[in-house]
C-alpha cells in the first residue's frame, strides 16, 4: 500500500470485546455474565479493564496511526470509550434500526486541512457492512487508500493459538532484522513512515450521527422535554424508540440523531442529565456510516 | 503467518471474473453482454480468455501454492475451468439452494499424506460465507493456518487505480531489495519457503459435492434415465430442480450430489452425454463447503 495515503482506517482491534459483544447479541445475555465466561475461556484477562474499557484498542490504533500517518497519537489524545454499559436491549434497538454494535477504532485524516482524528468507541455499523458481521474473537480492519480503495483484513484476535502464532511471527521478524543488521525498528523498519506533518483535530469538531439511550421516569411529557433539550442544542432527532425499562415506573428512551458535531452532542447530554426525569447518565453510542 | 502450515487457501483471485459474475447475478444479464460491458470499462482485456477461462487465476494460485508450500505447481497440473458457460439461471438455481457462485482458486494440502491439490473452478459457496458476498471487482483470499486459524484478505482486484497501486508497491519492494543487495528474490526474499517436500494428488481423487446442469429433451422418463446413470456410478443425488429451457421442447435439469470423487463424477458425465435425451455437454460446477 506504499503508493497510498489513508483517509480512513477503522476496525475491530480487540478480540475479547468482540467476543463479549457477539455473545451478548446472540445469547441476549448481560455483559457481566458474558465477561465471566470470557475469563473462564482465557479470552479476557483477570483484570479486564485494559480490554473492555478500550485501552488495548487505543494502543493498537496508536500503532496503526503511526504506520499510516507517521505521527504518534497518545491514548489520552483520543476519545476512548468502552463496552461496559452496553446492554442486550441496545442490540435489539440497533437491529431494529438496521445496525450491529462493534467496538471500533477509527482513524481519519483530512488531507485538505491535514488534521487527524483517532477515536475508540462502540459503534453502530450498518448490517450490510462486512465488519458488522465479523463475530466472536475475530478482528477486522478496513483500510481505505486514496489509490487502491478499501482493503479489508480479517483474522482471530484472541485465544492462545492465534496469540502464539502472532508472537512467533514477531520473533521471526526480529530475528530477520537482527541478521540483516538494520537495528531495532520493529515497526517501520526503514524509519518513520512519511506524512508526519499532520496535527490532531480537536475532538469537539468530530461530526457524525449518534445513538443515545436513557432511562427516564415513565410519565407524560418526558419525551417533549428531552426533545426540547435536543432542539436547544440544534441536534436533529432521526428516530425515537420508547420501551419499558427494568426499573419500575421507568422507561427506556432511545434517540438517534442526524449528523451533528461532538460539541453539540456533549452539551445536549449535559443538559439531559440535569433533567429531573432522566434517571442516570445517558449511554452515548456513535453511528458509523462508513459506506463500505 | 510464519508459525503456520496451511491446510487450505482459497479465494477470488480475478477481479474481472468476479465483476462479470456479480453483474450477471445482480442484473440477471447474460454472460456475453456483461463481458462486453467489462471490456468497455477496462476491467477485461481485449482478449478476455486469460481471465474468463481461469488461467490468470491459475497463475496466481501457482504463486500462492509456492509461498505456502514451497512447490511450483504448473497450471497444466491443475483442474482449471472458466466462467463462460454459466448462465443467469445458474445464479437463480444456486440461490434457491442457498449458494452464490464465485470463480475460486482452491489450494489444499493433506499433512498426513503430504499431498497438495490446486484447482480453479466456478464454485457454489454458501451464502453465509463472507467470500460469497465479496462482489464486483473485489478479490478475497481465505488462508487457513493450523495455528492462527482462518484469516481473510479483501481488496480491489481490477481497475486502473488498484492495479497502479499494486505496481508501485512492487517497484518499491524491488528498490528496497536492490538497496539491501539481497538479489532478485521478489517472492520469498529469503529463498524458497519451507515445506517443499509435498507432491501433487491425482485430480481423480478430489472429493466434494457437485452441481450439474443439463439441457434435456422435455419428455417423461428423462429424469429416471439420468438418475440411473448417476446410480450406476455410485453418485448420490442431493437435490433436483427441473425448469423449462430456452429451446423449445427442452427442459433444464439441475442436480446436486452428496460428497463423491472427481473420477466418479467425470465418468457419470461421460455416460450422461451418451444419453439420447441429453442435448449438450452438461455444465459441472463444484460446491464449496468450506465451513468459513
């Protein structure tokens, strides 16, 4: 892909999270139950936070951004959100809207402004996107080059055999590099890749569509109040799903939005939390309209 | 993938053929019409035979077999069949059985007998196989390693930009090799890959399921005669589809078989051609039950 620049790279980089999300969806099972099973199978570490909170994915996104753009982006410079608050009901809601839910790393670069954005978050992907159907411990990366178009790479991302295979491959690479005497550049043997003169875009400016699920007091007028908050922040609502919630006297309210920006969405969320009828911090997921 | 041996590698290696098959399926359009459009778009060469008869795919399969197994298999040592006799009706038949049709290269190695088989032919792939859904000029390769499991690679396989990207990449590789002074091993820089002590299995022994479509005289008793031929060769029929054919007084008869071997299937085909009611050489497609 040496002839290419990369406007977009995205994918599933953590097999543990994808296993958990797939099991939750297929078995209609809660997060905690599936996580315990993943630990038993050796797919999740004893301390699962590095995986499920998105940090492992962020580390890998950092490596990918360096390979593609020649800049090191630290995880604390990215939006990083994990999968711990997703419920089986979110999969039902997403499916009714034509989406699956995947934890994605998304690396985008605008070659006009020369700005790069790296982010990690659970994403609603259209069901006809191949990556939406990559299940279990499999990882998948979609790499869009400006010349070659989109290429896709899929393989196991967790489990002792797949990990052993990758480790042996790394050792073989290291041995080959040592024998050639070209030193310790394990990533990008020939020195840093070109194109390093880009800068981070402020997260506030990221544009996209959103999925917001909140637990609200089940009484007339709540949707009107929530809709008024959205309107005040110039967020346009695309769809609404209202279902009974587990808590008594509560309802689950799911909104999807048309395209907006992160600043407006976050401001609307803060206003929503301040509403008396909103019982807990809303869950925000992002919608990935990647087209392929 | 250096830690792996490869029991199976298969995929779509020719973007032109995949474009033609996809268009035939989506537009319900005949082969000749779609081929003409592919030439107009620059996806097919003026002389299309290298693509559509499977030879380009066979050349690429030969390279893959060398990389994976360290042996050069010549195209004349492979089963190589093209796409020229497939009709839009075959896509309808295949879909009704739960399959798509793709021109595949299939490289299998049995590590107990140490035999390798390389073949190129249109294949019925189950619709839930990701490769069955790879459409247009995209290529896809499924590589099953004994340690890492199955990995999948998808990208554009025809068109001037994708080709230019690949050519520039090859030139960059060549330049890097020259600079290092390691000579002209463009494939397998370090000399031939290991594992070269395998031999070709006789094609007669390949096992699999088959799809046979024939044009027969539309009169009572024809299916009985065809079924008798199949039984004589110990071929077990899995399904039968009989539809009116374009020729007057003719019917299209489609059989699928349970697992058998190439020798029995070819012998049955020869007996079928000898039947008075069979109007032309049957079309044989293979069914790819690859599991992933």
